[in-house]
C-alpha cells in the first residue's frame, strides 16, 4: 500500500533537511536498535567482522603458537575492537543514517518507522523526538516552522522596482 506524499509533507521534509544542514538538529542513533537486521542502514559485515577477525586470529595463534598466547591475543583483539573500532563503525552508521534521511522522503520515513533514530534540538538538548513513537513532522513544524518558508534573495534592483511600484 503506497501512501501519497502531499506538498505539506514535502515542505516539512525540506525543513528537516535544512535544519540538519544548518546544524540546528542533531541526529543521534540508538545503535542497539538501528544496527540490527531489517534496518535500512544495517551492514552485517560491520557487525560480524569486528568480532570475527580477532577470534579467528586468536584461534590461528592458538594452533600455531600456543594456547596461552592465542587466548591473550584474542582477548586483547576483542578489547581493542570493542573500544576503538566500534567508535569508527558507529560514526559510519551515523553517516549512513544522515545520507538516508537526506536522500528522499520515502527513505526518511522508512528509517524513522524502523526506530532507533533520535532528533535533538542543537540549542536545547532537552527537546527531542525519538522514533518510531515520536512524530518527526510535528517536531520539525513545532520548532523549525521558519525553515518551511521559501526565502528568496531580493536583489537591490528588484527592491527598487518594488519600492517604485508601491509608490
């Protein structure tokens, strides 16, 4: 069942894009929710490889060098992976989420409906909207309605013409 997108929804979506671009809204993710199978931005290799590589390397070292050395290096590898590499992977997940939200209205709604996305006002961290329970359109309209209005630049020549017409 495809839902038609109306002009008002597109205006709110454009305002969301502007707010993200102007850094008025921060996008946060609940990694345990968004980085699961079925998510539009889930990459199974990013979940599997950080654990699989140290474990396989540890097993090879257990076989080649010895049990104690293999277990110590496996434990060290898992520790480093969970503390260093995980941060980089979370940053990549955030980049994919931003790209998905900014790509088109349908993708944005699909990601929002999946859950694990949080929109937070940059200037007031107490104001936010959590998916899928919250309504991101209402959040954008409430706090960023000024971004929904198309602002056009008026050149000095056009301003003079408008003043002459008014007089």
